[in-house]
């Protein structure tokens, strides 16, 4: 990176920390620290929800995904708008009425203490580990492409934000997320503009779409019935059916029962403003994801007029240069470069490029390297073609996207630890002490996530892939518990607790079978199976295990 | 105590109609885009 890039990157990150410290001066009690005294307007709730969901990998991987697999990933969000309406009708008013800090507090009032403890524990495990990965994944990409030290990249990616998150709590998170989203969208818009600007004269958006369409990158709608006439492909991750049904359950679970999201809309100054934030999220998410993916198609079209690297991840080429394939690599690289020159001069179709790329991937698999190049495409384009200064801004975008998501998660992990565990099991703690402990827990979870990120790097890709599916292993069961709580008023805590344990074990076993490719099923369906499993099994077990029929939850406040 | 009212509309059914309509428009638009440029 050039000096102006470093300057822009450092300045953006420092401004963000200073802004978080300045805006995060909250009142020194739990209500102020975790809920920003419930004073946040709906548009900040909206930006907070979006900033929490969109991690660094969203902006790194999504364009790369469109480049390789096309835009069908957008279907993953088709269930989200409907889930927002269901949440606003059923979940949100209950959380507001009971004035809870965490979603799991409600479960004790509805069922019993052990169901609350189990659900909060599942959240802490799943979120603590997956946040570590969400630090590690972009750090690995940046350190591979830019040659940065991985330990320092992890610390900057997951550690600097701890400063304002510990100090300012939910208020600092909300205000920084607002600024982060503005910078992120500006950066992505500039990147998109530069792609079009650098294309040859007379080539515009229409030509980009034609190129993308001809090469199958505009496969936005797929039905899952496309392959080989064998009926619906249950292993296909992104299609209309899995997007609407699986995506609906995933969104319902994520926004309704994941404290990192519940904590965002509980900061709203009224029930209506919470609802507006969520409903607007339902309307903007699909177009937003469409535009991010479109950047990937634009980069794809860009490389039709410019030489495309043999492999986007430079560090893996270095790996091959130090392997037994060293000599073969030199020959293949020379042949590929000649082919690219010929293609750009109009003398070749470029169809043979795939053969060369497949050879590189095969060699990398053989030497234990990382053959998945998707996550490196967009950032390689940024570093190779964006002007000085803008490279720094786009790398700042990656950091800010990570910070927005991680800071909200640390705040939620801390709130669950203090509200669902510490406060319940150690009585007589003063308000000031609770506040101090909350800051301490935020710091602890920040350090924990950075440590997990480092561990993930040391253990390699297999762990990252395994932990990436962690959400699907837990979300369905947690959603099932909440669905029973809201819609099956006669079901008792005992039945739902036992059902959740049994189904959780079943889902984990199924997840392992899918991972080992013994069962061919997309992970998205685990959310449906987990939720439906808990609802059905608790219905069956309730007459056997039910000791008492709970009354409707008591009103507080 | 917060007032439990529907934002922007009188009934929740209007919100259901809006998001389902929005989704249908998105799917039709995306499908046309897929077909037109393929």
C-alpha cells in the first residue's frame, strides 16, 4: 500500500474510535450501557441492524461470489422481509412490554430458569466462536494479499473497536454503526463507479449486464430444479424455495432470538421505532445485497477487457513457487499470460483460462494450500486498479464492516453474561458494580474473540468452514424454543427444555453427516429442522412431562 | 407504556400485502433481468 493509502486508512479508523468515544458517553448503569437508555430513533436502529448483519466478509465475499457463481446468492434474503413483519407482530411487543435487557430473560418468565440458561448458553457459545471467525476470515484475506502480519491484523480487526465498545456500550455502537454504514456505502459506490469508468469507451452498464448474462452471472432466480432432471436439489444452497422458506426461518431466528440483533432494536425510543427499523430493513436488504453482488458482475466484465490474474490470491502462488510444482508453474504462467495477451488482442475466446485455473487449484489442493480464490477477487481488483488513497478507503471499509458487526456482538455477549448469568447467581451487587462488571465482560469477550481468531488461523480452513455453519446448528433450536413460547401457550418449560436438548443433539449429528457429505442437504435447512423439531417434540412430550400450565407472562414496568 | 400501534398503516395485513407484493415485484424483475441478458 502507498503512503496516501496508509494515511486514509489510519485516519478513518482513528476518526471512528474518537467518534465512538465522544458519542458513547452513556449514563453509568445497565439501562444506559446496554440499551442506550432506549433513546435511539428508528433510522439508527435500521443502520444498526444492517451494520450488525453485514460483516467484513459480506463486502469481500459477495462480489467474489457473484464473479464465480453468479448473483443467485441474493435469493438467500427472500425470506427476510416476511420474517420482519412476523417479528414486529409477535416478538418485538413482548420484549418491549416486559422491558427485558436480553431476549432470553423472557424465557424465564414464560418457562423457567433452566430454559433461559440453556438458550443464553447456546447463544454465548455460538456467537463467541463465530465472532472469532468473523475477525479471522477478513484478517487472513488482508494479510495474504497485502503481506501483513496476521497477529497484528487480527488485533486491529477485532481489538481496536474494544476501546469504544467497552467505554460507550450500546450508544457508542449505535453511533459508530451509523457512520460506518455511510462510509461503507460511499466506498462501495466509488468502487462501482471506478469499474465502469475504467472500461473502454462505449462500454457501459448495458454491456456489463450483457457480458454477465451471457456468462451465466445474472442467474438471480434459480428454482433448484435446474440440474439433470432429478427433481429438487436439496443440496443446492441458494434457490427460490430455500431462500424463501429457509431464509424466512433463518431471519426469524437471527433477528428474533440472537441478542446481537435484539439488543439493537431494544435501544429504540419506542415500540413503533423498533418496528419501523426492522420493517425498513426488510425492504432495503434485498436491493442492497443485489447492488453488492452487481459490483462482482461489474468486476467480472472489467476483466473481460483487462488481463485477469491466473490466481487472485498472490500468497498461494508463492506457496506453489516453493513447492514441487515450481517449474511447472513457470511454464503454466507463461502460457496463461500469452493466452491472455492473445485474448485481449481479440485472437482467443478465453475459454482455456478455466483449464489453467483448475490446474492451479489442483496443485494447491495437493500441497495443502487454499484453493478457494473467491474471497480474494474483489480485494485484488481494489489493490491493482483503484487510485492511491481509495485503496486505503476500501480497506478501511473492510475494517469498519467488521467493527460494526463485532462491536454489537461484544455488547450483546456482555449483556447476556451479566443479565442471564452473573446477576442471577450473585445477588446484592450494586448498580455501579454491575456497570463496571459489564465493561469488564465486554473487554473479556473482545479478548476471547481475538484469541479464537488467532486459533482459527493456526488450525486452518477446515475449522473456519466448520464454525461458519455453527449458526445453522443452533439458530433453529433457539427459534423453536421461542416459537413454542409465543404460540403454544399450554406447553410447559420441562417439555420444551428436554425437546431442545434432544433436537440440538440431533441437529449437531445431522450437521456432522452433512459436513462429511454422508447426507446431501444444504445447511440452511437445519434451521427449519431445528425449529420444527422443537415445536413438534415439545407438543408430544408436554402431556408426559408437564407439571404445571404456565400462566401468561407477568407485566412489568 | 408504549402504544401498541401498527407503523405507517392501519392494519398489519397492509404490511403483509406490501412485503409480499415487494417480493413478487423483486422476483419478477430479477427473473426478467436473468432472461433478458442471458
